[in-house]
C-alpha cells in the first residue's frame, strides 16, 4: 500500500481545540494545527482554479474564529470537508493532502509560507 492509499482510522478535533489529530491505517498520527489547515485551504475561493496550493495570503490577519473548526465531515470516501467559525466552508481536504500537511508541523513561518503542493 502506498502512502497515498492510507486512510484515517480516527480523527480528533475537539471543540475549542486548535489542533486536529488523525490516526492513519499504517499506525502513524498526523498533528495538524488549525492555522495550517486554514492557511492551506485547497478550495477554489482560496487558491483559484489552477496552479499549486500555497499559503493563503492574509491568513495571519484573519480573526480568531477563522481558526475554530466548527464542522467536520466526510466528502465521499477520499476527503474531509471542513467548516470554520467565520463561515468559510468550501475546503475539501483529500486524505493524501492531509498526510502531506501533517509533515509541516515543525516548519517555521517563513518556510510554511513558501511551501506549495501540487493539485
């Protein structure tokens, strides 16, 4: 099984938390700060319709409620759908994408803001 084929076994994002935890079928756990999830929102509103996914300009200026995860659900059998406290709810995060984002936890802000992902 390739890394892209791993599926979440459990997702934890308690109300009031600022970190999502995902346990994967291979036994690893991803720790995803809400700030990173929101800053790399893959939706067309945030990213446009072409090019790599990158840090959304203006993320640092968002109000605190923009980082409160209010809704979380499956989108098909391949992704999670997220709704944020400021009403933004168009992001669909593929499981493979969430695995990639999990590797960003230790990066500093300058490196984060320069990181891109293919579509």
